[in-house]
C-alpha cells in the first residue's frame, strides 16, 4: 500500500484540474482505506478536500472526512453546500458528530442543526448534554439491539438489516420493551445456536456495563480487564443508552497518555505543536518554569546560608551536583513507577503504607550502594575520610528522601483529587534538590565542626 500511495500522490492535483474529476477520484480511491486517502490529501486546500469528500460519497467520503482533526474539519466543512452540510453530519459516527458540533460556536451550531434529519438532530441534542470525560461523551448510539422473544434465525436476519450503519454487530444487546438492558449475544453465539431457539435462551445475562457518568479511564479499564470489543453504557434505570467501542477507547488512552506525558514533563496542557505559534507554546510552558525558578531560589538561599561551611571545606562544593542529580533521578524513578501504577489501577490510595515501606527499603538499598561509590570517589580524589563519610551519609539520606517523596507525593495528589502526573519529573527534582542540599550541608556542619 505504501508504494501505491507514493505512486498516486503526484496524480491527485492533476485529477483535481480535470472536468470529470469526481469519477476519476472514485476510480482511484475505490480500494483505499480512509486513512490512506487522508495521508494523500491532508496537505490539499480545504476546498479541494471538501470536493473529494463529496465525490467519494458515503461511506468512504465521510470516513475520510472523520480522519481530520476537528479544527481542520471546521475549515473543510464551510466549503460544503447546504445539502451536504446536513448529509455529512447525518452520516458521521454519533460520537464524532457530537465532538464536531461541540467545537462550533453556539450560533453556528443552531444554524446547522435544522439541516440535519430529525432523528439525528435528537441524537445530537441527547449526546451533547453529557459531561466531557465521561462514558456519555464518547458513546455511540449505533449499536445492534435485539428483542429476547425472537428466534435465533430472526435475530440473524435482523442483524443483517442493522449491519450497514452499526458500529459493530459482533455483540448484539438484548433489551426489553422499555429498552432496559437484560443481556447480550455474540455473533458467534447466534451462528452456533439452533435457529429455532429464542434469543433469551442463548443470551448471556451477566452483562459487563458502565454507567453513563463513569469516567473515560474507568471505561477503558473495564474494556481492557474483560477483553471486550465494546461495552454497553446504561443510565441509572439500566436503560441502554449506547456503547463505547475498543477503537474509541484506544483514542482515549492515547489522549490521556499524551496529557500525562506533557504534565510529567512540566510542559503544560497538550497543544498541537506543529500548528501552534511559539508564543502559544511558551505560554503553556512558562508557568511551571517560573515555579521551578522560584524553587531554585530556595536552593540558592540554602547554599548562601551555609556559605561559611562551603568556604571552610571547598571540596564540599564539588559533590553538590552529584547529590542533586542522584536524588533527582531516584525521585523521578520512584514517582514514575507510582504514577503509572495509579494510572493502571495496580496501586491505590489505600496502599500508601505499603508504598512507604517499599520505597524506604528501596531507598536504603540504593542509597547504600550509591553512598559507597561516592565515598570511594571522595577518598581517591580528595584523600579525606571525613569528606567521604559526609558525602556517603548525605547520599544515603538524599536517595532515601527522594524515593520516599517520589512514592508518597503522587498518592497525596491523588488523595487531594489532583492529577498525580502533576508531580512531574522537573518538580520532584527541584523538591529533592532543596531537601538534599539541606541534608548534605547539615551533615557537613556536624562532621566538620
């Protein structure tokens, strides 16, 4: 496919200049995946992309349109004629459609909605009310549903009729007359069952579902834990509202991981890097950097306070970078493990004392090893046993404190209902710098009194 893409790419602009371009585009892209069409056409002008969408029609053109970021979709959308504005929204996946509508100015949204068929308009108004970050915000209403009192043969025939515009038919959800979820069947169940059996006799009643207000992270965890391709979403009355599919969860995971990486690197909120101006990027980064500068002032103040000790034993200065770097690295390692454990559910807030014991033990083992190495360095280069003991004790104290802080602070942030990823690498490093300097210089004062 890569070779095919590279061969066709130069031809697209030539095709766009032809009178029969719509027919040519359909011919060229007939067997292409929407993502491959996107890779070929993403650099084109929005007006040309809109024309390609219309030429390809449904479902390929709509799937191609959905490959674009929402900000790009908005630029393309304004080049559709009015009848196509409605058609595109009607054909988009419900969750994608709602995300697009939410990104529009309020006035523009009210202007566009009348162009959409009544059923889709009602669907949009229902889905748009759900809070961002919840199951309701990412669900799709394009699910397969069956009645419990029809036969397996009738169920298969019904799925054939539903298949064209459903997100997945591998799972079909069994609902009663009030749309209350009472079970589910897989396509495999139906194929293997006797055609005369009723759906209620082959369905599974132990349904794994999520509440409409559960967080995206909880949805992703359940899908992963139970190895599901899709999971039903219900309201407080157990009424089936929609489903969340595995591909939607993959998007959630990528988004959450991206946000966490940005926070952990103290780089602010996620933004489109290539599409942002330097001033926008700087604005996202500057807050944390200013905080870290202020924390650096504290480190400087500690060194200034103990300047007399540093002047008396100049060799102490040479070990400050070593101690700060070692402590920062140890703290970052510890916080990384705990933050990831919190994200995956391996570690919970109630495990705080277990984490404390583990990090204390780990800190002692690692600190003794690193302290021994630092002491050897002090003896060989400075030929001072007292300096060696000072640096060794400071290293042990620094690593012990760093691993403990790195383990406990993310849990504290979680307890305070803050994102543990805010306990970023630069932040934990700066905290440990302050603590390690204070410990080192106090130990030095005692040793060289």
